[in-house]
């Protein structure tokens, strides 16, 4: 197995001595900037109405004065003020999550050997889509959709790229995550959770070295699996297949679906994870075991149906798992298919099938989905 060489980061993005933990603020600062602009306020107007000096606002937005370092009272007062300005709770939740993302970045940039795996931020909860979108933003420059909508509704001209990791910071984060994944316990649920999430976040780096490491780790994980059985390693391999697909491996997801989603338990695990990822399951989870412990009736599925319909795109690197999950969702929750939902889904599914670009298994499942949709109109 490839072993990453660790090094210590000595400077921050600005060239100053690195800061740790609650001194990191680039993500929340940028989110705050987007929210302020969504309220159509200048920095001076925002500072005046909040009752602080304009340099304080400038420090928050630049990350020089991290929001995470302010008192709880100051943060809550700022948040309530934004709510009074008409900022949506959905957008405000991005600010809360951005502080969690800053905490993670600060922890990693300030880390050194040995790493305390038990208290690592990726070992204490099942990370969410909003969190990973914000972390990914610093690697790829892809703005999370909620923030992109706020930017497009207010800005004119080029869209800003957002907070970024400098080259040495990026390398440090990836090297840290590689070390964490390689040191995690291979035979425990806690180790699998940490390994899975370290794999996934490291996969935002598209360097050849990282992609090769991800492939090595995925092969090692697959050797731990028993065909058709759910286990913590199953969850690791599932995320690994998604990461490799994102990096251009067209076989990773079809192979995983064909071999490792072959039982009711694994189908339920896949659906439950999608439900958590898309916010259908709102309660925070601390272990991947929720995938097989939660009853499918504990969440609705309408949000998932809309999302999967929107993602039936041949250019989507995850299209095979989208098709399979859509097929599985309709199989387990047929009540989701109504005359109102059937029409747009049928059009999109038929268009994808006509493209002829999906795997043979996906094509078979799309035809079954279309058959189920036609049955709706005969009731």
C-alpha cells in the first residue's frame, strides 16, 4: 500500500506563521460576504447597522478575524440580524456549516504527528453534503449550489472563485488525510468511518499522485468485502467508487453496483445514505451503521426523487448509481410516482436511454423505470 510522507506546514496562505483551530476563517468569511451581498449591503452599511467597526467586517470576510473566534453572543447577534434582513434560513445554515468546515481546515493545517485518530473531526460524525461541498470549494473552486444561487441573483460580472487552499496547504491537507486513512483501524466501524471520509475528502484533489493512491486504497478495501453483505467496509468501498468516478474512472461505479449492491440490506443501505446526503434524514449521525439500522419508512423520498431526476445526465460521472438508486427508490417506494412526478421523469429517463451512453445494467433499469411510469397512466 502506498504510504504518504508527512510534513509540517509552517506558513499560511498569506505567508504568515500558520494558525490553528479557531483561527481559521476563510470559508465562513467568504460565505458571510456572499450573504451580505445578497442583502444588498456594502461593508460600511453592514458594519453600521450591526454596530461594529468596518474593519471588523473586513476582517471577518477576509478570514483574518475568523468568525469562529468571536463570542457566542456576537455570532448569535449577527445571525439574528441577518435573519431580520430577510436572509433565508437555508442560506444561514451555510454559514453555520462553513464554521464547521473552517474548524476542519484549521485542525488539519495545524496538525502534526502523531494524529489522535479517536478525536479527529472526520471520526466524530457522518459528514453531510453541505459540509463536503464547502470543503470541496477550497479545492475545485466549484461554489455550492445554495451560494451560487445567491451570487447569481445579486452579482453582475464574473462570479468569484471563493476561498482557496494554497499549493502547500492543499498538499498538507491531502498528505494528512492519506496518513489518517492508512492509520485507521481496518477491522472496526470507527476506523472504517474515518477511512471512508478521509478517502472522500482527499478525492477533491485531482493530482495523479492522489488518484493513484485512491485506486490502491479502493482495491485494499474491496478485498475486505464479502459479496452482497453490508459491513462498514462496504460503506468505505461505496464512497471510494464515487470518488474514482469523479476522477474519471468509468468502471468503478458499475462494478460496485453489479457486485456489491445485491441484497436487500445493501439496497436499503444505499437508499438510506442517499436520504442522509440529500437531507431527507435530518438527524445527525455518528456512525455509518444508520445505513442498515434505519427503516426506509422513516423518510419520505420526494426530495430524492427530484434530485435523481435532475441528475439523469449522461455527462454526470455518477449517472450509473443515479439510475440504479432511482430504480431502487421506485421499487421500494412506488407511491412516490404520481401523474405529477411521472411526466418529467419519463421525459428525462427516455432521453438518457436514447443517448445510449449508460451501462447495459443502467439501460435495463431505465427501461423498467419507464415501464413503471407507463403503468401510472393506466390506473
